[in-house]
C-alpha cells in the first residue's frame, strides 16, 4: 500500500477533527468548507467559476511550465495542487513517474466536478501508479492537513482570486496562505508558483483593448518584488524566477476570433472584470483591427509576448 497523508478537516471555525489518522489518498474527498469561508470566497472573488467551469477547458487552457515543474520536483513526492481548478496539471504530473501522491484542492465545486472526472480516469488506468485525489477546500482558511506532509505545493494563476480589496491589507489572505504552505511542507520542500507580472498582463492582446479591466486585475495581482517579500516573510528562500512565453490558452491564444465566443472568454478572469461599456468598445476595436489591420495586429501580439513573456514561473524552498 502507498504511503498516506494525514488530513485534518475543519468542521467549524472553532473546532476541527481528523477524518482518519492515516487517510489514504485513493478517492475523492469532501472537506467541509466553513460557511464563513464560503462567504469570504464569494465576496472577494470576482469570477463565476461555477458557470465558467463547464467551458474552461474548451477555452484552451493548458498547464504552462509543466516541464520545468517536473524537472524540479523530487522523486516519489507528495504534491498539493492548491487551487487546482479543473485539474490541468494533474494528468502530466501523474504520468511523469516522479509523483507518489497528488491532491488537487479547490473551493469551487464546478471546477472540482471536472477535476474529479480526470482523477477517476487516472485511477482506472493500471499503468498510473500515482495516488490521485481531489479535495474541496478553501485557501482563505487553515489548510486541512498536518504539518510537514508535502514535498511540493503548486499555486498556478491563483493569486488574483485571493486578494481582498475590501480591506487596507489586500494581500492578507495571500500572506496567510504562504504561512500555511510553509507549515504543511516538509523542511526543504518546494513551492512552485505561476503568476503574471503587471507588464505581462498588459502584453496580453485582448487586455490591451480593456485597459480599465486590466488595471483592476493588476490591483489584485502582487508585483514580483512585493510577492517575493510576502513569500520570504512566510519562511522561504532559494528563489528562482523565469519568464515563459507559452500562453495560458495554448494555441487558442493566437486564434483571435475565438475571443468573440463565451467559451473562450471563460478561460481568463479578466473578462469578469470588464464593464459593459468597455466590453462593447473592446469588441468593436478588436473586430476592426482583425478585419482591417490583421497583419499589424498579429505582429504586435507576437512581439509584445516575446518581449515580456506570458507568465512568470517562481520556485523557492521552505527554510
């Protein structure tokens, strides 16, 4: 039998219990997310992921920087994919031969519905030896795991959804989350983060057409220097930073007309921030550019990404 990870599940804000002293990660688990945490998630997040989840994968979303991650992770590791969404990283990690156990955790049941289908497919494949499971849980509260149980924690394109613009310290939940990552990681454990710099957000071709929404997204996204400081305060060191040019939507990123479809727009959170007036202007501007100046449009879209990269991959280790 494979090694197991003890999982503590918070039932109420004032109490917790251990579901099993040694809960096997061979089936999908339902962690009780407190009512308070659900309200917090609904109030600070800005995207209807329950609705978006049913076309999220169709938008073309891919697991970026996955080769870098596989190269970095240790052999026979236990991984927490925090904010796993539909589980796009689950399949390549389960197939890489280095992951002993994988838990994909997300607070949104719509996203988890699709992640669970992928997990069941992997578990039915006898050639896959990775222990794969999913877990409903919130990054806004204490994580439902014991201390020092994971070798790797992944956090991919999650940060804007953890920012709380209602308070002065808008990144308080991000700071708390990194402290929890430090607690559940083993000494020397790896934290892998994929995010976007503000320049990278501005370089996305459709973001350029929605400057107000882009500025709102930047407000929710800590710039790299500030992010590094938050992570260091939580007890991490040995940082590496690299820009990656692969778009989050894969080849669909360059199929410009797809932006006029709802299924494509469900793959990027910025569309949930754009107001009706700016949305209308953006649609008109993009239609005109693609019809009248397509070569120039395409050249600018490629050159800006080549200059800034599309995302930034960060690795660091728990002290």
